[in-house]
């Protein structure tokens, strides 16, 4: 666990007059789980959009497995091994759970034959506990099930870096527990590196190897959960300054 | 088995037709096959990707124009190949700007594009001093019929078979959510262009065949927007997500038009409008969708 799979070098993103992210540096090692926290508008989702190629950085460079992904389309970045979920779930609503995962498998990091993608899809659906809903239309699932579907759809692409955007939000404490268990198992089985945006602090502290704290587009802290919890600037941002 | 019954009945009937029917029924059959080929090609783009084209006549018209220009200089197969390939090339080239817009904007854009091409062809023709072109020594009705049947079969098979291909699945993903499709690795832009090109090729050939049938080229006629409207009507009336829909829709509308068109063309157009509204409001799944949904429930 030392090879760097994802590297951000001075990545900034400007939206008109708004500096959504400024000069972010980050190295993520293979198999690591990096939690990302920060208030609304801190730039968390923008960071994911930059890595997944939906938005180009204004400056800086992003490298996957040592190669720059600047200028690549999102589907090309997916082929390099990046999978993502969306903060507001975006399943292919009119298609079945199985088809959702199947399509991700047929494309993704490489073109897989129908049989291959089909086996993959069945295994993942089983692993995330949606086997009995496999033929149901994705739009008929509960929010919790749709979130699980998004996770396995990202994994089905064959990506080794998975960006999870608030997959625990809106879930009951039991569902959170369940979801974390499944994600942990997937991470082991599929050798995944995870980046997790989360507001559920306790969960994030529990599963992350390191945590990146964003505030108004700046990285104000990065380190292991204990370090971050006691960081003066983080406390100041979250609890206010002691006058 | 039941699934393929409509195909068997329909294609069985149109194969027997030339041996038992006279000129009139053969020409009705030709029209029927034409609408099936056109609607199937349309659904290759619009049914799969959800980009609703209201200007598909542009490919039909260009195919007819290419045939009018090349007939007499090239053999039949080359004329048809030119019409098909020419349209594929034209559609893929314009797809990059055209497919950047979605929803109602795409509908309006395709309609406008067809009109633009119509008036451009009219301007070119009048600049050349051509006021209508006559085609001589055209193939027999029977030849055209068999060719049209062949292309109707190809278009139907293509719409059916593409569903299980990677291209088909990618296009369906695009229909569901374009951005998500790209996120899971679907090369969205390339696939959309390809679908647009494929859906244009057969209408080009069909236009060329119909040109050889009518033997008189007139831009207003071959670029008539009614052709685009009829394609969409057949697709909606026939309904269903698969390639059986257009068969039902085309048979229904062609029979209706034979009943009314000659005697009361205005009544037919009004009726088509009423039917379209009726189907959209009361039977959005179409004839085929309703028929098979009920069977499945039993």
C-alpha cells in the first residue's frame, strides 16, 4: 500500500468570480480510503467533477496512475479507472437494476463481452443485497436501494478509484451500518481506492485512513481522523472561534 | 414464438403479394414497405436515444435528389449505394452541431434543418435552370417492390438486433441519462453520431427507390414535411419499444389513407391529427404495446 494511484497537483477551479477550489494537492495511495469533509459549498463535489472529467481544472494537473488526465472526456477517464456516484442519485430509471449494472460492465474500463459483463453484474447485485430486485426498474427502488445501485454500477465499470458522493446521506442508522459493511467488503474484493464525501461524521472518521477538510475551496487540513479532529483550524471552522 | 408472430404474418403476406395482386395493390404494398423502412430507421435514432427527429424527410429527400442526379449515369446498385452512403456521411457530419441540443430544441432543429435543405436544393435547382427532373428507363415496379421489401427487412432487423449490441445498450443508456452514460464509459458523442448516420442511411435508399417509382423530381414534393410527421405518427400509433410497433402503425395508417386519401384527402389529414392526439392521450403505449401487454398479463 504505497503506490500512488491518484495525484492532484495544485488543482484550482474558478467559476466566474468564484474560486471553487484553490490549489489543492493530494496524493492517494492504492487501497486507501480518503474522506472528504467540509460545509456546503466548500468545493467537495467540484473536486469529484474535476477528477471525473465533468469540469476541467482552471489550473493544476490531475494524474491517474501517474498519467495526466487533463483534456480527457469523462468516458475516457472512466476507462482509466475512475468510477463515481452522484450526490443526487442518477440511476438509468427506466432500466432494470440488472441492466444498469450490465451497461456499466459492458463499457467501463474496457469493452467486456455480454457474458462477462453479465456474470460481473450478477455477482455485484448479489453482494450489495439487491438480488431480489434485479429485474425491477431502477426508478421503483427506495432511495437507499438506488444509492446501493449507484455504488455497484461504479464498481461494475472495473474502475479502481471510486468516488462516493454522500452515499450515506438520507439513510437510517441501520442502513448506514449496512452500507459501510458492503463498501468495505467491495473494497477488499475488488481492490478499490475510495474517496468519500460525507456529512455523517462518525461514519467518515471510522472508515477513512485520512481525511481532507475543505473550507471555501481551500484544503485546511489533511491527516488521519484523530489529527483532523483536533486540528485548530477545523475546530474553528466547525465550532467557531473562541473569543 | 408469439413474439415473432407479427413478423411472420406480415412478411409472409408481403412476399405473397406480388404473385397474387395487381398493380394497384402492389403500389399500396410498396407504400407500406416504404413507411416501415422509414419508421424503423427513425426509431433507430429516436426510439433508442430519445432524440426525437421531426425532420427525417431530409434524408428521404436527399436520397431522392441523389438518385435524380445520378440516374442514367450510374447503374441501379450504385445509385442506391450513393444515396445510402451519401446520407450516412451527411448525417454524421451534421450530427456534431445538431446533437448538441436535446428535447424540444432538437425537435425544432431537425424540422428547421429539413426545411433549410429543401430550400437550398430549390435554390440550387433554379440556379442550374432546372425546373423538375424527369427520369427515364426506370426499373420495373416488381424490381422496386422487392428492393423495398429487402430494405424494410434490413431496417426491421437492424432495429431489433441493435438492442443486444454494445452500441444499442450505449444508446439506451444515453436516452436514460446522457451524463451518467458517459460516466460509466459510454463514448456518448461518437455513439450519437453513429446512430444519426445509421438512421439516415436507409431513408436515403428509400428516397432513391421512390424517386425511381415517381420518375419526376420536384423538391417541394420529396422534402414534404408531411413525410416526417407521418413517420412520427406511425411510431406513436404503432407504439411499443421494439421493432414490431412500426409494423402495426404502418399497416393501420396505410389502410386508413387508402380508405380516405383518394376521396377526401382533407378528412384524412384531420383524422390523422385526431388519431395522433387520441393515441398520445389515451393509448401512449400504442397498438402493439397494448396488444402485447394484455397478452402478457393473462
